[in-house]
C-alpha cells in the first residue's frame, strides 16, 4: 500500500510569489490535515479536509488556503509569500479524521524556502 | 489557548531508560498520541492512549492520566537509532490534532 505522497519535496520561491503544494493520501483515507513545521515550534495545525470540506482550521492568516478533491487528494496554497513562511509543510492522512482515528500517517513533507 | 508542554531536550546513554513527559491544556480531549521523527524524515506513529493507564508496544510504553492532563512516553533499552525528536499530540475531537513542540532525544554510547 502506497504511503502519503507530497510534491514537490523542495521548493524555493521569492517573496510575494504564491505556491501550491500537493498531497495524495493513503488509498481509502478520506481525511487530510496540513501542518507547518519550523524549528522549535513543533507542528502547527493549518487545516483539515474531509470529503472536499474544510472541517477545521488553525490560526493562520488568510494567505494560507487549501482544498480537497473528490479523490481525497489535497492541495494547499500560500499567496504573497513572506520570509517567515519558510518551513517544512507536512500532510497527514487518516481514515475519517474524527475521534475514532488513533493514528495519522505523514508524508515526507515539502521544504519551502522563501528568499 | 491550547497548549502541550514537553521538555525540549533529553540525553541518555545506550541501554538506559528514558521518560518524556507531556502536559496538555486543550478545549477538548479524545486521546494522546506519540510520534517519532528522525532528522529529514516524516513523523511516524508510536502509540496512542485514549483511556487512563499504560500501553506497551515493545520497547516503548505510553501512559495517560486524564485527571492530571498528563502523559509520558517511556523508552527502554535505548539504542542509538532512538536518537530523534518525539512529539506528543492531542486529538481535540474537533477534527483537529495539535502537537507539542517536540523533545529532542540524544542517545550516547
């Protein structure tokens, strides 16, 4: 069974540009969550999608957005990039994303560098 | 606000036992999980506690006390390959899992 796939693995962008990251969850998993990881800050929750609907979001500015497609693949977009957006962006998939899910599976992440 | 507190660093010698504590303050709680992340790698699931008590999985055990909003991860018979970052995470029940800042474990020979 294939794991969670994130593309691209590495990305360098200039301030002010926008970027789109992609996540393909494990087959059969319908919940996709996105996290931003920076040194010393752990994983900061961005948003969670299930059946093409955003069910929760974290405390990030509106420049961060996402969506989910009917095949459960998800994308996140960051517009008007700032230097502080440089981070590892991780995607995690689980079956339903609810209280019954005890385990999430992470992708390798996309390392975004804003210069 | 919601927060999870865990030590930033722990150092132990090979073959020893180490405990990583996690205290949490969240608006909802449906379970405490632990993840391991090696440098450059993805976080991988280690264990889950939904109810009070101890869960054992091989060399790793995890404990939860919901009344104390506290849990820990216990690693026994430490090996060099256990050097990694360890994160506690709380399923808040609102389709949101929040993570601690992580504990960096250094295992020395």
